[in-house]
C-alpha cells in the first residue's frame, strides 16, 4: 500500500429507503478493501 500499487475497487452502491420517503445511497466496500482497512488499523 505504501508503494502506491494499491488502488481500491469501485464500491457497490445500494439504495436504502428512508423513513421520510426517498432513498439514501449506501456504498458497500469490497472484501479486499475491508481487509486492507483492518491491516492499516492494526498497524497504526
């Protein structure tokens, strides 16, 4: 990651209904991105 070779994949967009009507877009990261986030969190 520090070498600049890691590029995150596009997130999956999911529409979540709101109580007041309408929708909210929620971004779901890929499994690889979640693993990368946990590695960084454990190191720092």
